[in-house]
C-alpha cells in the first residue's frame, strides 16, 4: 500500500497516511483539528539486498574477491585440512 502525504491548511504540518490505492482520501483531519489536503511527494523505491548488490560498481568485484580469499572460507583446502584421521574415526582438532 502506498503512503500519501497531506499538509494542514491551519498549521502547515505534514501528515503521512497509509491507504489503499482504491480508497485514497482527498483530505484528512490534522492533529490540530484543521483539514489537511493531499500534496504531491517524492516517490520512493525499496530495493532488495540482491538489487543493491547488483547495482554496485563493477570495480568493487575485485576488492570483494580479494577480501574473500583472505578469509578461512576462501581457502579451497579448508575441508581437506579438517578431514582428520579417517582410519581411526576421529577428526583432528
């Protein structure tokens, strides 16, 4: 549901109202008791984390790859190194 904004004619306060697209009130009552009329406000778009990552500058890809290589998860042999002594049924700690 979109958020609509209203400005009070009496005190000038800005009020936000969550309303269905099918039932948009043209005016609402302000906290001061005055009538607030709907105003045009800036639209906003909420992006998912995946969308935000996709919009990053490609130059950061190399920086992220380099940083990941320096973490334990970046070591391709990390699971092999943890295998332990399989014949004895225990892992090295």
